[in-house]
C-alpha cells in the first residue's frame, strides 16, 4: 500500500472539512483577490471549484498498488522489456497548487509475470491526481510497480512543464523538467538503461 494511503487511512469526510466549509474557503479566496463572490458569474464558483477538486485530487482515494491488480504468468517465455511510453498526466505542484502537465514513460523487465498495460497508465494517473513534486511522483510510480510485480527492473521517466515556472516567478514558458527512477537491471546495467532512454527518445 502506498505511503499516502498509509498516512491517511480514513479518507471519509470524518475529521475533514465539510463540503460547505470547503466552499466557504474558496469564497474567502475570491474576496482576498479582490472579487465579489456575490456577482452573477461567481455565485456558483465555490461549488464548482470543490467539485473540480474532487476529480483533480481523486488520487488520494485510491491505492496505487491495489490498482495494479492481477498479474499474469502466461507470457510464452517473454522476458524482454515492456515499455508504455507517452502516458499523458496532469498533476499539481505541492508548493503553489498550480498545474504540472507532462508525459510519463514506464518500463519494466518481467520476472515470469506481467501486468495489464492499462494498469500502468492508471498508476500514473493516481499519483498525478495528488499534490506532488515531480521527483516524488517518479519514485512513487516505480515503487508501486516493484511492490506489485517484483520484476527484474523498473525504469520511469517523467517530462513535464510546471506552471509555477511558466505562469509566475521567472515565467520560463516551454521549459520542461525531466526526472528518472531506475531499479534493478535498469540501475545496474548501463546497456539496459541506455536502451530505455533510446526507446523513449532521450538518447540518439
């Protein structure tokens, strides 16, 4: 079970602010930026924001390891790398709560068992729908696959644009951040690591 679910085992409303309190907090922010929450265009905004947050941060309700689900032994002797690349993800920076938009490339070297391919994209989505740093998210994806599958190795590469850099601060629009996590053969074998990087377009 991943660390966030361990930290917050009870994700019911018990002990958490109510929906009404959350909407009141959005209304407070609207007033703080100089807006009038009572004007026609903003009357429903607090409720809409809270509803949107339920979707945008729905990853807190899910256990990534459980989401990986069944593994399969019927692989006909296949023991080479399995790569799912160009997985779109959206997350939010935990420092400023603004969007992070990017792609994930995830590979593993099976040790007798394989995963359903859609499950890998699902795990990326679960961790993306939480407040994150890109470094943490990269490691979390790798750790979840290691825990569920025990493969010979896992490689994860995330490349993303951070709106906290594009929209505020130094406003470096278009810059992308790349983070990696290598486990097992991808960490220990340079040829395997280089092949992964070539397959995801990071090395010519």
